């Protein structure tokens, strides 16, 4: 039994980070998921992923509007 692994929580991966940001944009997160994300994900990574997600959302909106109008 490795004592180091028992003390350190598992770090979240890239897909967990993207999933957390995606569901947070919709505002539908369970409390257990929120607490799990807070324990496993780094705040700086969440902020960066949120900013990138917001920019992608705006770009997609602009592309859709230009396609409909044009």
C-alpha cells in the first residue's frame, strides 16, 4: 500500500476540466460535482478554460449570425 497516493487526491484531467466548464456555462452542476472539481482541478486552469470557452462561444455565434444574414 502506497501512503503517498492515499494522501494526495487524484488530479483532474483535461476532459474533466472541459466538462466542468461546459456544464458551468449552462449553470447545471450538482453540488457533489462542484465539490469534486474544487478538490481536483486547479483554479488557474479553470479560469483559462472558461475564457477560452467564452471566446469560442462568441466566435460560433458570430459565424452563425453571418451565415444567417449573408
